[in-house]
C-alpha cells in the first residue's frame, strides 16, 4: 500500500499530524510520502501562503478571528466558497503528480487539499481512496463543501455539528487526532527527566509557545518566576520563534531554574517529564498533552477554531483556563501544588483521549484499499 499525505505549512499542527500518520503507516511496513501540497505549484507559492498565514496569526490575531467568523457566514450562504475556487487551481498540479506517482490512498490533515480533491472528483479526474483528517475540535468553515470518501474526526461528540453542516454520518470515523508514537509510549516521568537531564526532585512548569511562538508566554514566565517556590523550575519551548528565544536568553541567561528550548523534536518527552503545561489551545498540541497525561492550562486562544478547542477541553475537565494571565498562572500554581487536582484532570484525560488514532487510520486504509 502506498499512501500520499498532503499537508500545508500553515501552523505546525497539520504537519505534525501528517508525520504521525506517516510514521504509523511505515511501522506497518507500508509506504507513506508526506508532501507540502502547495509546493506542487512551486516553493514560492507555499512560502507565500504559509508566511502570510503566520504573519496574520502573529501580528493580527483579531483579524484572523474576524476572517474565521466571516468564513462561517460564507459557508452557510454559498455552495462554493472563494477557498474552494482558489484550491481548484491546484488540480492540474496534483493530477500531474499522481500520474507520475500513483498511490492507493490520499490522506489530508488539512482543508486545502481536500478542496482540490473535491474539485477533481466533480470534474471527472481519476482518484484513489481519499481520507480527510480534522485537526481541531470543531467543524471549521468549508469542510462541508468538500467531498472525500471518509473523514477522521477528533471525537464522536462533534458528529452532530459536522452532520448538521452537511457531511454524511457514514463518512465519519471518530478515531481522534493522530499523535506520534513517542506520545503514546509508556515512559515514566522519571525516565523522561533522565533522558532530558531534568532534576528528579523538582516540579516543572512547561510553557509551550507553539510552532509560531506567542508573546503571552513572556508574561506568564515573568509571573511564574515571581510566584514560584524553590521546588519549581520552568521549561520554555519557543518553537520556531528565534526572536522570542533570543529575547528570553538575554533576560534569563543566569537563571538556572529556567530552561529555554527552541524548535525541538523532543516535545513528547517534555510533555511526559513536566507536571503542568501552559499552551495555546491548538488541536494537535492539546491532544498531545492529553495523550501524555499532563494537566493543561490553556492560555488565550487565537480567535476561531482554537476558541472551540478551549471550550471542548474545558467542558470535559481536560484543561483549565481563564481570561486574564494572572488567573491562568494562579490555576497553574494550584495544579502543580495539589496532587489531587492533577490526578482528577489526568483521569479525565485518560477517559476522553484517543492515543491510537494514527494506528486506526492505518487499519482503515489497509481495509479499504484491500477491498478495492
């Protein structure tokens, strides 16, 4: 079985989900290729779209929220959105690629290639099995105008919303958001700390700025340092935001209780090694944290799908949050100081999480491809 996984460089979550699926496919002895979908039209196109998305999210999150709400309105009023027509232009590039590199299935942890697949299907292009993977705990605008064979959803509780938006129930598979094997591995906190060189006797706050970094992390770090006990240390993951890491290094280079980390492939180990995480409510990071069993304090979301993620997690006691940073820090302090509170949240996470999502996707692909 040969599988093409199409993602986009609009945030790290989609690519992380793509890599988790590819990893699981390869573990089964099958072939998987992860491709930046927009690069089919040239690296310049991919960079333009990716950089543009990141710039809007980082510099003008409120504008992104307005665009998201507008997208919801457009999805209700129009049969085909501007997003559909924009991605339809990618059809000729994808057709050329598939002709040269035939595959048994296409998996898409991103809306954009699903829009292209839909256009191709409606216009008579020959296509293999197509499977979309939703990476947020909501049905984001325009999923309903796509037509894939199956949709992997984060949770069955989302199905009424998705069905109401127009995607047939028989196409929905509530496997969860796929995470890497490292997140699923049974590694103890002590083992993870040994592997990362963290002190066993300390308690650790993990501050995750996400793949794009966030200024809120700076303020949370300052508040935690002002309130911390001698038993508490901090790990700050700056992601790909080199400017943020450099700024923090200049300010805290002599603070031994602060470890600063840039982009890292060891995030699953940090999740298992630390006691409480502060993070934006991104779908992938939140899922990784829940699968790893670390209590979560959600900081202010980027308006849109992250708001829905925050509400989904909060309603099920998978995380806590507050509007203001000071209150968020207080909640984090309460969690790290109270074993009972942490265990209650960890129990809720064990009840709701779906660690085997990637493996279930592989089983579905193998079953469907073998029947074709």
